[in-house]
């Protein structure tokens, strides 16, 4: 029933709280925020941690922050000696490399000279009407004998063959006690 103007409200009647103009909003529960954005918050915390670690390392690596930097600046003769030793080592290595290069060039010159001599000998034998292949083989044998004289000849020990001469794996003969036999034909005995 509607109340008229000037009628008193019934006992126990109160106006609705939502209609009040000064009501406070209900705070969102912390658990719902963590359940919605928990992984993002965790990743953000880890990223901040690594960023702080990196900045602290870079600050510690500064030369002015290091206590040993002042000692190194006070001892320039140690630095000069170290650099001189490094330069001397580089010079020695360069001299060794140059010597190896010279030896290699000399060997290449000798090989070219030998090839040139062989070609000249081959050309002369062809002009005389002789077989140049025979001369070429003789020249190569001379070069190989000269090279093998400087190298140590290797002797081969007498080895016995692993199988006898009559061994044939396909026929099964001469193989000793082992031989292959085909299996039975027919259904298998399995269940």
C-alpha cells in the first residue's frame, strides 16, 4: 500500500542503504587480484630482481669503484714490462712464422724446378722419337727414391691370412664347425 503525504511510516521500515549518497564502494578482495594477475606480478618481480642485479654488477665493474684500480695506476712500470714482454713474444712468433714461410717457398721452388726438368726431359725424348712415358717413370722413381732415402722405410711383418684359402661363406665349406642351415618351413610353434 502506498502511504499518503503526511502519513507516518510503519514501524521497522527503513530506507534502502544503496540509495544513500555517501555509501563506500566495497573493496576488491586481494585473492581475486592474485588469482587473476598472479603470474604477471611474479614475472614483474623476477624481472625487477634481475635488473637490480645487473645494475649492481655494472656499478661494481667501474674502474673508479674498484680498489685495485688505484694500485694499477700507481705501478706503470709493471704495465710497461708486461707490454714489452707481450711485444717480444709476438715478435718471436712472427719470426718463426716468416722462417716457416721461407722454407715452404723454397720447397715449392724445388718442386717446380724438378717438374720443369721432367718436362724438358720428356720433350727431348719425344724429339728423339723415344717413349716419354718410360723416361717419366724413371724420373719419378728417382725422385721417390731420393725422398724415401730421407724417410725411414717401414717394414711390414709377415701376417697370416685370417681364413684359409678354401673358405667360402656362401657354400658353408671350409668354415670350421660353424655353418648356417635354413630353418624349418611351416607354421610356428607359438600359441
